[in-house]
């Protein structure tokens, strides 16, 4: 079984400042990792994914994340945020070979202040 | 455009009633999933299906039922046995490729409330 911890329920940041949203996971098998974004009353949209290969992955909207196996982390970063980035962000994990769904963290609400 | 359609967007249920949430996808995906989202709780897996006429319970299946008669459709029934059904319900689908894990694509959700 897997579990995901998103350490911050809310992250306020000023517009054009950098941001990091933290995600740690635990698993007894190799994992695949995902970050999703959710705007109010909508479904989830995939930002980026780590399946294998380079540990630094780039996604949409200028976001990137780094997989760190030794620290079991997959933190999401953006060098300069915009008002439109205000949303809920979810980190999710799936065990290699697993046939079931994703295991999600509880989410981080990113609040962009002008 | 391909995607996942959930309907209705808002649904109200009286105590003791069963209600069915619709989920249709035209992405030709084999796997489909139902999640429940509560404030501050993230998403939790209710049921999933990898093939027609077969489905598996997720972490919180009690009080719910599903069917998978067609590849494109995976309706969820919230039964009267579900004591706290008020939540946002999300349907997802994904490809199943041997040796890889494909990301899940999500619908826009159905918000269920108790009258």
C-alpha cells in the first residue's frame, strides 16, 4: 500500500514570487508520481508525472517537480506564480504493477496574493 | 474532442433514496474509476474497473454500487446504505499498457447533496 503526505494545507505567496509545494510518499514498491491541479467546482487536470528516467520533470503552466528517491519526495515548484495559479494542488502515487487507482494526498491550497 | 462527461453536475437526494451518477468516456480507455472528494480529505477511491463486466472495490465501497456493461460507461449508484453521501464525486479513466502506468483523466464531477 502507498500513502501520500502533503505537508501544507495552505500556501500563501505573492504574485511573481517562487513557490514550492511539498509532497512526501511511502511505499513498499517502486512508484509512479503525479501532480494534479483542481480549480473550483471542476475536475482534476494533470500538471506533470514521473514514471522513470530523469528525476526532474517539467509540466504545464511552467511547473516542474523533482523526484528524490532517498527522501521519498516529489516537491512541485514554479519560479514565478500568477493570480491564475490560485487552485488546489494534489500529489498522487501509484505502485508499480498496481491495478487499482491512485492514492492522493489531502491537497494544498495555493493562494496568490497581489 | 475526447473526454469524460459526468452528469448531472448537481444532484439532490432525499433520505432513503438511491441515486445514480453517470460517467461516459470517449477516450477508448479500458480502465475507469470513481473517487469521492470531501473538503480537506483529498480523493478516496470507491470502485474501479479494468474491463467490461468486471469491477473491484476501492477503499470506501460500502454504500455504493457500480456496473460496467459498456466500455464507455461506468455509472455509480449511491444507495440508501451510504450514511453520509454529501460529497463531490469524480470519475476518471486511463489506458492500461503493459509495463507502464498511464495518468488518469478526470471528468468535471457531480456534487451530491442531501435534502
